[in-house]
């Protein structure tokens, strides 16, 4: 029996897409992938999706690996995998928080103000609320009208949503 190293396997996959070589690499790194997935404390529904994404990252790591940078493939793959998994987890959490369900429960955003009696202590919040939620104006229009940067408008909208969320719960 002969011993083959990662660089030779990577060469087989990169240049010839040898399926058995990729299956060997996947088997070799499968426990490592699951270890990183379990470290994120995901619910069972997302674990298999993260595993599939990890397999894609393994293939991409093989395709982009360059041994001239004096890194081992394992460390290179670990870096790529962790970055992608954390980005995915952040993306999932951000998606859940971005559009809360309570914004779709009522007929229009203006009813929030009347139903829960929100009083904005800041005039800027009041104006942004009226333009964005009541009048359905664009971010660009609001920033030009109130002479604010787009980032300031987005931040104010975020603060308004947080205040509404706090009042509802």
C-alpha cells in the first residue's frame, strides 16, 4: 500500500477532477466539517444546509489552494470554512431580524403609532417615520429632503423599528 499526500490529491482534483480523489478528501475532512458546524449551535434544520455549503467550500478551497504561500491545506480550508460558516450564520440571523413578523401582521405601518401610542423624542425620528412609513418615500428622497446621509436614514429607520418592537413586546 502506498501513501499519498494532500498535495497530490489536490492536483488530481484541480487538474483532472478525479471523483475518487474528491471523495477521499471529503471523507478525510468530514469530521472536521461537522465539528465546525456543531460549534455554531444551529438547529437541526440548518445543519444539513451548512454541511452542503461546507462541501462546496471544500471544493473551492481545493481549486484556489496554492502551496507557494507556505500554508498547509488543512489550515487554508479551516480559514475558508470558518469564515463562510460564520457569514452564513450571521446571514440567517440577520434575515430573521431584518423583517420581523409583526410588521406584516397589521394593515399598515401607520397603525402601529396609533395602536401602541409611540411618541418619538427625536424630531428626526418623527420626520423619518412620517416619510418612510406613512408616505412610503425612498431612502434617497428622505436623505435629500432632511439633508441626512443615507446611512443616517437607515440608522434612524432601524432605531424606529427597535422602538416599535420594544413597545409591542
